């Protein structure tokens, strides 16, 4: 049968290390299910700046457009931190999302039973947490204009950005969120700052209007500051969350600590038409890059989301997820998840272990 074409963007820092794990597992899980993948690697972020002068070369865009899905690891690093904003690796990632119109970023934060004790919060607070953050990804303050630097009348330098959403931008992300909530516990919490910001007043108005088409979904509204607090106080009160680009970025890193580590959180960035981008929530972790310390699970679980949502291969997705849970069941942990009694392994160690575990898992799933 036809090979699934995957654009692979390893990026910077720990990106290449975790990509290697994900590709080996994908290959093995695919083989077990009679599916083949054709991986085409392309440059993005700092690696692309070094090679071509651009954080998102045209060639990379073409590779992505010609693929069924895009699997991205992470971009960024100290080396490029002093470049002007418009030339940074992060702009490459934003250009990728925007060029593919990947406006809906699904960020599930699920506390696996094996990791309830790995969180810095009490196990009884996090046990059973299953939150889906639906983050708008190609609008808001990340993309709003005007933006830039100017000088004020006192002669000081001033920096400014614009947080802007149109009705149609809020409508389409609201529909994604309500549809997702319908498949979950039918509870949606819209998070914004409408007590202060006009852009959030519009957000609340539009979400409330869209809600009329989903009478079965219980909609609530929460200000971002309160939501950040409630997520730590009692995360189980949340089912599905819909929010804008900046608030979703912050809330998803916060949610990762319920699950034990940022190294556990996968995501899918989709438009509904054309290839989606599947990427861990974490960054390039330059502090641990090249040290065989990175947790590859967020990346493996992102590959699983790609199989489930992008490629309609739920059996392959289930195999990858089973490999992750089997490694955890067997007591293997990377440093970010270590606790007494567990066996510490490196990123590469998990490749080998996961390979074996996947073989075993193929008999179980
Ligand atoms: P980060 O997510 O890279 O790291 C934050 C902390 O979490 C670090 O201590 C890191 O070691 C740890 N961590 C992250 N992923 C891990 C993993 N898989 N296993 C173990 N530990 C992990 O965020 P940062 O340090 O604020 O940013 C570093 C760079 O990454 C910056 O250039 C930033 O712009 C970029 N970044 C990129 C993405 C992306 O590509 N999607 C996301 C976030 C940040
Ligand atoms: C993320 C990252 C990116 C974002 C950065 C690197 C542009 O933090 O994917 O969460 O803010 O969206
Ligand atoms: Mn982020």
C-alpha cells in the first residue's frame, strides 16, 4: 500500500535526539501494522538559519506542503537569542504554523496513573486529570499588527504588540473546541481577560454565540488569572479549555506540571485542510541538549497524535502509546521524571527499551 509521506523537522537542541526515537518507533509500529512511512527531513529554526540564513526556508515549506503530515521536534537556542526578533528561530516556527493555516492547537494534558506521584502537586490533586487545551495558534498577539519599536515623546525606546481577534477567527476555533468537548465530558471553559481587554470581550461574545449550536455542552467563562490558579487548586474541574494564542501557550506549560513533566506533553496543530503539524509542547531544552537526558515521550506521543488525527492510523497510534505506558509500567524514567525506586535511563536507552517494548506491545494491542 501507499507510503505515508511525513515531513520531519528535527530543529535544534534536543530536537534531533528525540526525533530519532520517534522515527524508530514509528517505523517499528508501522511495520507491525503493515504501514510504511516515507520520511523527508527539512530544516527549520536555528539549524536552518545556520545553513541558509532563513529560519523557515521556502524549500522546507514545499516539503511540508507535499507531505501528508509534518512532525516537528523543537527550535531555538542560546546561539540565536541575540538576533533581531524577525530573524529568530521562533519566527520560523510561527511561519510554519501560519503558512499551513494550522489554527487549532490541541494540547492534551493527561495524568497517567504511573506518573501521579511524579508531579510536584499532591497525587490526590492530579490523579485522573484529563484536560484538553484548544489553543488558537495563528492569530492574537503573536501575529497582530501594528508591532515593533518606536520612540515616545520623551525620546525613550518603546516596544509594542497588538492583541487582535476577528469574529471569524474566534468562531472557527470555538467550533473546534465545542466539537472536541462533544467527544469528551461535554464541558468547555473559555479562558480570556474580558474584564480588561476589548479583544477578550469579543472572544466571549463570539464563543457564547457559537455555544447555541451546541446545547449539550456546558460552557463556562474564566479570566486567565483565575484559570491559572484553578488549574493548580483543582485541575479536575477542567475538561476542555478554549483560549487564545498567548494564554494557551502559558496554560499548557502550566498543565504539563500536573502530568509530571513538560517532557510528556504532545500536541497537534491542525487546519482541517492540508497537512497538520504534530509537535511536543516543550522547546529545544538547550540546557540538556546533547547530554542524553531528554525525555522523548512528548515527541513519541506527538507522533501518535499524527497517526490518529493526521493519517487515520489509530492502530499505529495505539502501539506508540502502548510503548510509552509499557516503558513507564516497567519503571523506566528519564531524569525529569525520576523518583525513588525507578530505573533511570537516557533518551537513547529509551529507544532500545521502547523498541523491545513495542515488540511486546504488538502482542497486547
Ligand atoms: P523548554 O521547553 O525548551 O525547556 C524548559 C525546561 O524544561 C528546561 O529546563 C528543559 O530542560 C526542560 N525540558 C523541556 N523539554 C524536556 C524534555 N523533553 N525532557 C526533559 N526536560 C525537558 O523552554 P525554554 O528553556 O524556555 O526555551 C528554550 C528554547 O526553546 C527557546 O529558544 C524557546 O524559544 C524554544 N521553544 C521552542 C518551542 C518549540 O519549538 N515548539 C517551544 C518552547 C520553547
Ligand atoms: C510553543 C512555543 C512557541 C509558542 C514559541 C517557541 C514560538 O513556546 O509551541 O509553545 O509560543 O507558540
Ligand atoms: Mn510554549
